C-alpha cells in the first residue's frame, strides 16, 4: 500500500512541476515586439508570430474606411427578363454599394457589349431615370447561378471587378429571380471608395 502512495505522490509532484514550469507566451510581432491581446492578429507562418490584420505585411487586406460615394447612385429597373444598362463608373472608384429594396432576390454582373453600343433612355411612370441608359444592342447576360446575388430588401458593399470594356462606361446586366409584381423594382447601384 505504501508503494502505491509513493507512486501517486511522485506522479503528483511531477505534474505540479510541469504545470508550474509552463508560462504564458504572449504573441509577438515580426520584430519581437509584444502584441496586445485585443489586436486582431493575422498569422505570418512563424510560430506564435502575428502582424496586425490589414497592415503592410498582413496576408489579409482590411479596408477600414467607411464607404464614400463618388457621384449619385443609379436606379436600375429589374424584371425577370435580364436587362443591361449603361452607367458611368467614376474614375478611381474601387467599390460599389448595391441596395436591393425589392421584395425578390436579384442577380447582377458587369458584362461586355458589342460595339457600337445602342442605348435608349429609361423611364418609370413617365419620368426619365438620370444617368442610366437601357442597352438594346447585343451584350453579355447575367447568370442566375453564378453572378452576384442580392437578397430581397438588403444591401452590401463590394469591391468592383475590372471593367470588361475600356473606359468608364460600365454595362450592368441584372435580373430578378422571381416576379417582383406590379410595384417597380429599382436596384440602387452607387460607386465609391471604402466599405
């Protein structure tokens, strides 16, 4: 019996020594500086070494500035038939904010257009929508399975993909995934910077 107690005490002493030998290891930056626990750290590939996310050496780019509009938003009428509109993307605009106030989900994408591009004004209830032209010549078409989805009554800000056409005119193809009904469904698309 004494032998069992001896082994038990020995195991306890060994475990207590191991626990006591452990020390808290704080995260460190690439230059050995201590990283506070409240900073979001991104891994660098080196054990227990991180950099602040969004920094120059960070593997993750974080946009910290709020969205700033560059010009007025375009109102694009949406139906279950894909339509393409010509709008102007301001020079230097890297992001866009899409707002879908409609009661149905929609998909949207930038497409290429066949030259020369033929357009016509867009009217709703007898009023012409400014800065938006309906493209009547052949263009690419939105794909309901692959292109950017905006859920009903939602909005979000996204990075702008490269324009498939030269210049600042962007051709946007859009469609509703179900019938929006008799109320006009106007997707709002505004270009700017930030998120």
